[in-house]
């Protein structure tokens, strides 16, 4: 549904997007994951025909974004980074205005708006003035707007940014539901978000794609090198020495708590040391009260991926 080939966008001498290629299949929810300034919004703006690329090509539903912008826009529902709603309008009035702008045929407008309102669960606020809505509801009005002309593809730029945890859950659920009928490209800088919503993820950093896989493959790959957190009852010094003696363990950080000791065990990449940890702690009369893998953060993933890349290229 979306095909991007060697796309690049340059501002003066900085590349915001630098030679990226990827495809989004029909029915897929693809996450574009990256830190601030990675190039997510730039990529989306090019795909939605809001600005031209410096080089490369992109098609949406078979239409070239540079030459067929009207056809492309008809296929796309775009939720921009800062949803530009009219605060003085009422919700339904705004959606009607947008439907007219998007040239939804007159006879279909009422039905399409009704469907969008229902899908985004904003029936109870349809007559409310947009400026008085909570942020979560405003975001849902933005989503309803993306649906009003019944597009095949949704491009959502950080749909959950700035929402409270409850609203985040609701909007994520909504996006997931929309994924049953639409092909979705969404951007985020939160790893658990792509794990929850997306079938596949592209990690983008400094305008370049650094990884492309399913969230679970990425997480497994990353967890293989992640730290183990331990809470052990017993002789801290003795257990630290035992942990250091395990093959593949690089570093052990010991937080001395007297009887109860906490350890962070860092292993070589790809080494699963958990069983040896268990056996060695027990052998040294320690009692494991807790053993878990440290959560993998986006920062760690970037660190791992970028370091790995450098090792490969040197
Ligand atoms: N109009 C512009 N002029 C100059 N540089 C720009 C312009 N727009 C974007 N950039 C630069 O391009 C890079 C990519 O920006 P972009 O907005 O695509 O990042 P992003 O991944 O969406 O980040 P964020 O998570 O902060 O939204 C950044 O370094 C940004 O400063
Ligand atoms: Mg952005």
C-alpha cells in the first residue's frame, strides 16, 4: 500500500531523512519508532504530499506522491503532529466542514460523519465546542477527521502524545481497532506502544533506518543482551564472587543491603546466564528472592543498534 524507495529530504546541509526504503503491506500496522528529530514527521509529511522530497520516490496505493497528490490524499487519512482543530467550532460542525473540504459527496456526508463519530466514540461530545474538550477527546476528534472520507490508509503522527495514561490506553485501543479495516503507518517514540499496536516496526535514527522487524523479534534480540536484576538473601561478597565466576558475565554491580543484597549482572551479548546464576547463588547458600531481566528501554535499543552498526562498518 505504501512503497518508499531511497527517500531523502535535505534542509540546507542537514539530512532530515537520508536514503530510507520500506514498504507497508495492505492491512498492516507499521510503527515508525525513533527519538526526537529522527525524521518521523518529515517522512510522513512527504507521504501525505505536504512537502516534496529532495530525492527518491514514494507511492501510496499505487499513486506517486510527487505526481498524483490529489489521488494520494484521497487514499490517506492524516493525523498530524499537532492536530489543527478549530477551537470555536462544535465537533459535528467541524467534521461536516472537513467532509466538505475533502469533497465527500453531499448524500454520504451525514452517514460518514456518523460512522466516524461512532468509531471514535465521541457521540457524547458531538455538540460540544472543541475548545472545551479534554486533550484525549480532541485527539479522538482528530482521528474522526482522518476517517471521514473513508480512506484506505491512515498516517498517524504520534497519536498518543501528551495524553494521560488512561487516554493513552483508549487511543491505542482505538488505533488497534482501526487497524482491522485500514492500513496504518504510525509514529511514536515509545517502545511499548509499538509492542502493543504494531505488527512490524521500523526504528529510525538521525534520518536512517537502523532496524526493521516485528516488535517481539526486536525485543528478544535486545533482551538477549540485557541486564539481569537479582535480589538475594545471603553473604553479598561471596555471591558477588560467585556471579563474577560465571562464564559470559562481564560485570556485577552489588548494592550491599546487609542480609538482602541486590545485584545487576551484565552479560556478554547473546549469552543467557540465568540458569548459571541460579545454580551458583544456591551453591553459595544464597536464596534468590527475585530474578528478572531489566526492562529494555528505547535508549538501550538505540545504543545497542548503533554500537552494533559501528562494529559492522569499521
Ligand atoms: N523546516 C525545517 N528546516 C530545517 N530543519 C528541519 C525542518 N523541519 C525539520 N527539520 C529537521 O529535520 C530533522 C527531522 O525532523 P522531524 O520533525 O522529521 O523529526 P521527528 O522524528 O518527527 O521528531 P519528533 O519526535 O521531535 O517529532 C530534525 O533534525 C529537524 O530539526
Ligand atoms: Mg515529529
